C-alpha cells in the first residue's frame, strides 16, 4: 500500500507524466481511504477485546489509541465507541458497507447511534429493515443530510405515524437536553475597553443571539454609536444607554412587562431550561403534527416565539 501511494505521488510530481485527474480518481481514493479507516477501527476493536492497554500501562483503550495515533482523547474515545459498536452484533450490513468503502466512518457512526436509539420493542426483522434502509441512504447522502434523515428511521420498520413522531420527538428532546447541559459562556475583560466573549450554546439559542448581535452591529446603527461616543465626551451618558433607541434598549424595554409575570430576559432568548420553556410555551404534544414539524427542520423545546423568530427573520425584540 505504501509503495502504491509513493508511485502515485511520483507520477503526480512528474511534469512529463501529464496526469489528467477525474472524478473517478477522487472517488476511488476516497473508497480506499474508507476501507483503510474501517481496517483501523477493526484493529481498535480487537485491541479493546484483548485489553491491550493493560500491557502498555494505559488506563483505557481510548488512552492507548490516543497515544498510538497522537490523537486527542475525545477523538480516540469516539473511535473506540464506533469500533466496538461495529464489532458487535446487529450491525452486519453497516460493517460490510464500511469495509467495502461504500459509506464513511461518520455515516457509519450515525447508523450505529440511530440503531442504538431504536425502541426495544422492534423485532429482529424490523431492525434489519431499518439498518438496510439506513445503509442505502448513507451511500447517496452526505453526512449532514443523512443525519437528519436518520431521525425518521423508525418509519422504515413500517410503524405508525404517531410512533415515528414520538420517536423523533424523544430524540430532539434528548439532543436539546444534552446541548443545555454542555452550554457554557465565558467573558474575558481585556482591559482595553473590549471584552472577549466565548460561548458554547444550543444551536437555536445561538441563532437568536446572532440575530440580536447582527442588529446591534449593523451599519444602520452606526449613528447611535456616534451619538453615544459624543455623549461620553460630554460626560453625560454612558455608551449603550438603555434610552438611546437601540435594539438593546428596545429589548430591555420589552422584557420589563414579561419580568412582572415571572419570565426573565434569559427565557426570551431561549436560555431557560428545556422543561421550563416547553411548559411556558405550551408546546404541542407528540403526534403526526410533530412529525411534520420535525421533518420541516423545526427546532423544539424553545417556545413558539423562538420558532416564529427564525421563520420570519425578525429580531429578538420583535419576538418578545
């Protein structure tokens, strides 16, 4: 294999060879890369079975993989999870497609995760139908589209629309709960009048915050900044005064009545806990309607105002 790769590199580096590259060449190299990746994960699975890390003084298989490949701990842990899943029972079709280079490692991971989340009430025949359908879709869809399509995998088991909708709803709630659990926001005062903001937020909340930030920094707001700077020079008001007519001022004013009823500005941005926002927004229950909403890409668990915000392109102040 190394000799073959060296030979191809030599031909590409030779001007006299006049190598003409086509889509088939890239596709074939990608298939070979996938097969090599499948082989690597098969070796990881066997190493985990043999507990190789114990002989080398590592705490786990993932630590051993990270040391051997100079990968991060998180990447190594994901490799071990996928490798052991593919080596287990119930993913024969996925393993065969991956070994043949027909699906990528990312798509194989999506299949493994999807199969693991299927209801335990499914029969072996139904699970086989679902896996076969997932493998076929993984061959023709990119990982992003395939990830979204995989949420409706239960439909391939010929279950009712209500069962499929409830299954999709459960996945979205689980995904949102995980996102809120991992959410972090850090602010570092740089001491020069600026602050660095770094955040890991649920995607829907980040979109809402992005719209507000874009509105506050748009060129049409520049006259407000100049007015604030002039006021600072006169020692009258501070920049960002909540009475300057900016988006921030509008948002502040619009949240005051909401605070009287027990809501907070954080809830207005979708930052409330999923369970709380679902209760206050009066969300629809799972069902065929929920399936249609999920199929359209609607995010759940953040309130009707938030859905309206994204669908209409309004600012957060309009949504409140």
